[in-house]
């Protein structure tokens, strides 16, 4: 099964909606993007309120922590995400979604999968 198909399946399973359209930023549950400081440092923002960013809760110095925070937001029930293109790539959103695919494999609605997809996912089980 391709990575793209796994991403499609997990987004459907978790009912996730991810956009990079800045015009939709305030219509999402969570916004993830990069900002630069006055002295040239890059910071990562993950916020539920882009109009009132909390330095202690919403700002990250490294992209490593953002991936886990992204998954935590999904666990909290957030489904609409604005993620700018740079953040999507640098943070590794696809990798986080693939982790969620693996973590949720036993809960995915197999009726939405082809027979070949079911076989590739559940190799060890009788279908």
C-alpha cells in the first residue's frame, strides 16, 4: 500500500481536514506555522487561538515537539488544521500521520479498504 493511500485512510478514519490556505486559518481548530524572531531565530507556532498566542503554551523552539503536539491535538478531538507548507514538510506531518495509521490500524473501517489493502495490512490475520 502506498504512503499516500495510508495518509488518505488515516485522515478519513480520524475525519481530519488539513489545509494550507491562509484564508482558512481562523476557521480551523488548530494552526501550525513558522515565525521568525527579530534576531532571526525560527520558532514554531501550534495554537488554537491565532489571535492570542501564548508564548508558554503555543510556541516551540524545535520542530521535534510539534509533531507530538499535533498528535495530542488530534487525541483531544481537534480535526480542522491549518498547516503552512514549510511547517508541513519540516515538522514531518506525514510521518506523524503514518504513526497514527499504525496506532489505529485495528480500528480502521475495513469496509473502506480494497481486498488487497486488507491483505497487506492484516497479513497475520485471516480475512
